[in-house]
C-alpha cells in the first residue's frame, strides 16, 4: 500500500474529486497553507501495483504537471469501507500488481546509483576485505566483504534509465558501475601489493583455494551473474528490502575485482586474464538480466513518443549486451570443457589404480594452470605395497589410456593389519 499526496490547483478541484469518486477511492482534501498560491493537497491510499496507473490518470487531466507528488509506504489502513477499488482492480496478474510505480522505481534507482562518498568508502572497504579473505583463504571473510558492497544501485539503475528513457540516470549508473569496479580493483591491488612487500612476499596465490576457484571459471558463473541481475531488478521493482539481494550482486563482482587486484600485485598473467573475462561477463550479464526483468514487468515511459524511443534504446542495448556475453562466454565454455576432461582423467586414474595389486590409500593430482585450461602434471598415490615397480606400471597404463604425459609418484605406506 502507498499513500500518494499531491498538490492540485483550485480550478482542478471538481475534476479531481469526480475522478476519485468514480473509482471509489478514499481521499482527503485540504487547503495548502504555505503561501505559494491557492492550491489544495489531496491524499489518496493506493495499492502498490496501481500507483503508476493512478498517476497516469491524474497526468491525463493535467494534475501532475502543476505541482509535486509524494509517495510513501503505508503499513496499514483503517477504514469502515470494505468496498474500495483501485484503478487497476480489474487486473488479476499478480506478477505486475506487486510492482511499485514507475516514478517510485525511478526515484529509488536515482538515489541508489549516485556516486557518493559513502559509495566510495564502502566499495574500497569491501574490496580490501575481499582481498584479505582471498589471501587468508577464508571463505567467511570473502562473504563478509559482499555484505558491505554498495553495487546494487548502479547495476540496476542503468536498466531503469533505459526503460523509462532517463538518459541522465543511465549515464550516471554506467559511470558509477565503471568507477566503482575500477576503484575496487585499484584498492585490491594496492592492498595486495602492500601485503606482498611485508607479510606475504613469497606466497603462490594460485595455491590458495579461494583464488584458484576464480582462475579459469566455468560456464556456471554465467548463471550466477544472470540470477543476480534478475533478483536485483525484481527486488527493487517490488519495493522490498534490497540489502540481501545486493549481497548476491556483490558476490558476482567484488571477489573477482579483488582477485584481479591480487593478480596485478603478484603479477600472475593467467589470473589477470581469467578474472578480467569473468568480471566483464558478470557485469554484462547483471545488466542484461535486470534490463530484461524490468521490461517484462511492464515498465515504460509515461508518454507514447518516449516509449518508442525507450523501446528502441532498450532493444539496442539488450542486443549489445547479449553479443558481449556470447563472445566472452565462449571462454567460459572452453574452461568448462576442460573441467569435464580433467574430471574424466581423474576417474580413469582412480580406476587404473584400483585395478592394481597395491592397496590404494589416497590419490591426489596436481595441475599446471594455463590460460583457459588446467593440465594434469603429477599424480601422487599413497599405497600399501611391496613392489618397487608400481610407479612405472601405473605411469605406463595412465599414459596409454589417457594420452597424458604425467609423472606418477607412489608413496609406499606401512599398514598394519589387525
């Protein structure tokens, strides 16, 4: 429920009252006393999904252009009338009816997309915390960095600007996204370089699981980014609380940005290229999904000639985003194919080891990380065996069945049988 309050001129009193009464809307009408002229203030409780149509109706009779409107959230209304209808009461599509008005969506997006000192502060802090989490190999710290990242507003604001034909909002949101991500990468780089010069000068960051998981990411990363953008746009359009959804947006952006900073500081070209692709795919996917969701939810400019312009711009931007996603996703698909190949290799090695005469205790495989691929390097097997030839035998079979030239190391263990 929303409470719409707006000023109307005295000469519109009769037509406004007639419009409200025709729709059985409850309202109050009082004189405005600020001394700015003879105006009235009308207050009308309206269902959230009907605010946009209500404002359009008033705009048709020349009201919204003559003053200002305030839209506030209402927790509950107490009234003896149970037969109140709304401008949109003949519609039963709950997917549309639970959305906030175009004006409210635009106002919220404008406020959240601004490149303010608080936006800068929280972006820098979240990037530094994420970098610390990656370096300490702590998933909990990385997740904590996402909570404070303020990236939801700019990510969705660009889509709102496109949908409602607000070029200023679109440009400001795109600028905030680029500056925010650039700031996150720079902050992560400076912090990681300071750590490299002081407490962790010789660490191989590729050996850290939190960093390794972001080297050569698979195609499922695309699903995460698309889901983040869709959830962000849907949450903002319903007027619901957005912080938790903002965490999901940040999950697709802050850790990769921090990982890119680490790659630059420790100069790991493979990490730099891989994470840059991941970051670009995530940014494009978030914007693509949020733009599509807002268009599906029926948001359009208030005037038909603006709608044509907005539709043309939206379709064009969706096309550009889709092309960019398809091009960059080809690298993710190549990585996914490589992951499947390595999984098949591991399964084959386990099968070969199980067929040997030795009692296998554990198997571990190390990989050499390359761009868009990880090549098996060393197979280490812990086994209870007396044979000195087990390593050569396993190496020959693995090479023959997988066509992979890997080193096989067998560590013989002494096992006491009870």
